[in-house]
């Protein structure tokens, strides 16, 4: 059933989301009395509309898939209830079924809030039941950069395969995320410099690369004339996953524990900070904000820690040992 006409000087023409004449008449009367209620919209219908909205907004397929998984879980939990029947207590009980980490939980709460915000704009609901969900406390996680001897072991193992060697050198000297490295286009390397452009900052940067890295990229066997490390024909997620698996096996063969590609990014950040490069400039290279760099990278800096220890020791009396100071002599 549809409604069409002018009410309060506003022309209305839209579906009432019902096939019942009696229900439609009741909605019309509520509108005339100024008591318009949200039309009954099933969660599955709202989910389909929201995902289509994300596609029109050119949101990445990977992000859309995360929303789809979350909303499918919500649909199963609520038996695909009407949107206006899902209130904050129901959403809280749904939240309590999650077993994810604090960081993942926070991201999924934000996704729930975004979905309900969309539903409010469509006038399917009058409030956002996810707004009152308490955000978990997220402790900053410091990821250790690779030690120099670890880098040597990884590069030694990678040299056995030209593709692996080129990838390891690129990650080490560019600080690229693994997904960006896998999808790196040949045209972005010109005259020994790598053109960086990240969606997070929108700031273009030309990063010089050592000659041996450029040579390794040039000798990297790959059938694509457009990309260094993939064909460009399959799914991006598949190519990235395959490379993650290949590098995981390489790290194990090199005998490096708790190794993953992102640690190369931390290694470059720590090296730049140790050389006294300002946070703002390190952020430009990494494609992050200075605040993010300070939170995730500046905390782990062995060189700065060692200098601090040296400064503290300089305050000690040369003729007095730490043991003597503690004993009160």
C-alpha cells in the first residue's frame, strides 16, 4: 500500500511497507493526527538497502563484507525482527554474545551505530539503539620492530626466491602495508622513487628507494605488465591472503617467531624516529596522522630507551655503584 497527498503543506508519496488496507488506513490516520510512526521494515530488508547504499558510496568490498557478516549475525539473533522492535536491551544482549578482542568489538559497535544511523535517515526508526552500547577499553598495543639480526635472517631466506626477496626489501624500505605492496603498480616507481598516496591522509609523497631494492623489483618475475606482485585478474583479498601465507612460511623457515609483514612498517617507523625525524614527517611516509604514529610507533624505540639509560647513569657518582647507593653508603 502507498500513500500520496499533501499534509501540513508537505507532498508525500511513499510506500507504507504493508499489504493490509486496515493497517494502511491506521497509518494514514496517525499521520493526520500528527502521530506518524515508522513503517514496519524487516531487518533483512533494511540490511539489503544499507549494503546497496554502501556500494553506491563506493565503500570497499572488504568493508561491505564486514557489515554483511555483522548484520547477518544480528538477523539470526533477532529472527529477522522488525527494525522498530529491536531496542537497546536486545542490541546489548546481542553484543554480549561476541567473543572478539576489545579493538574488534569497538569497530563492530561503530558499524552497528552506522547501520542504525542509516535506518534513522530512512525514518524506519526514531532512535539509534546502538548509541548506548559501552565502548570497551582499548589498551595501546606496541608491536616490536624487527631486530637487525632478524632482518638479516629474513633477507637471507628470502634471497632463495626472487619474488620473496623483492617483497621483503620493498616492505622493509617503504613501510607499505602488505595489501598496498601486493597491489603495487609498476607506474608508481619512477627514477628510483616510489610514489605513495594513501586514502587516509590524501598526501602524495615520493619515497626514494635504495638501488638494490629497485633492482630486486625489476628482476621480480611476474607475468603482469601493470603490477609487481599480482596479476590483477583475481580478487584483491585472495592475492593478499596468498602473500600473507607465503611470508608466514618464510618467517618460520628463517626462525623468526611472532613475525608478520606489518612489523616491517614498525621497523621503518622506529628507524626514522631513532634518527630524529619528526612525528609529522614519519606520519607522512606511513600515511597516518601524527597522533596515530605517536600512539603506535613512538612507544617502542630501543635507541631512545638506551639513550635515556645512559643519561640516568651519568647522574650517578662515578665512584659510587648502584649497589652502594641502595645500601645507603
